[in-house]
C-alpha cells in the first residue's frame, strides 16, 4: 500500500498532572501503534540548522518535542504537510516511506524519537530522487 502523509497524525499522549508537575508515559502498542525497540534524542541543534532529509523502509517512529519546539515537514512523494511540535504530551506518528525534514528548532529543543527498530543504515533512503522512484513503485 502506498504511504500517505494523512496516516501520519499527531497523537494526544497521556498526561498525569498534579501540582508538582506532569508525567507522560508512552507504552508500545497501547499509546502508540508499534512496539518500541529504540529511543534516541536530538539536542544542541544549532540555530537555523535542518536535520532529517531521509525516509525509512520499515521504521515506524513517534517524534516528540520533549522540550522546546521544531517543525517536521512530511512528504509522501505527492503531498507535503508541516507539523509544528511544541508540547511534550503530543507526538507525531511517522510511518515508513515518508520523507521528513526537521527544521526551525528553538533554542534548547529536545527532539525525542521512539522507534520500532534498532538502527539499520540499510533501512534509510537518503536520496530524494530514489525516494520518489521507490514510492511510485509501491
Ligand atoms: P540521521 O538519522 O541521519 O540523523 P537526522 O535524521 O537527525 O539528521 O543520523 C545521523 C547519524 O547518526 C548517522 O551517521 C547515523 C547515526 N545514528 C546512529 O548511529 N544510531 C541511531 O540510532 C541514529 C538515529 C543515528
């Protein structure tokens, strides 16, 4: 089935609130539609810098602004949309075969990623023309 940016939604995550602060727990297959195998986070991104610029063949991800804010530009080869993340209790679900760019990082932003698989460079598509060819063949 062809990947679509419309499947990539912002999920409203649990938030346990009391006067001493908040907790957001994220459980695989309960709060998000995949098992979590890897966690990583981007931080100390210099002002004006962009990241991403690739798609994955099999990886599912949830992207959370654990601190600060940034924009995620999603592209399925036909359509694009930009999602701004700025709250730790919302996460953007990104499916395979979606090209993503990460931009407009605020100072001190922490981009937390929950991923369905361990790191595998073979799972990346890093060339945009190859991405377009591959998605059209799906
Ligand atoms: P990349 O996923 O391209 O980063 P971004 O999308 O944020 O621009 O990864 C950058 C480098 O870090 C690349 O050389 C691979 C390495 N890396 C790992 O070794 N393990 C990981 O889990 C991740 C996400 C990246």
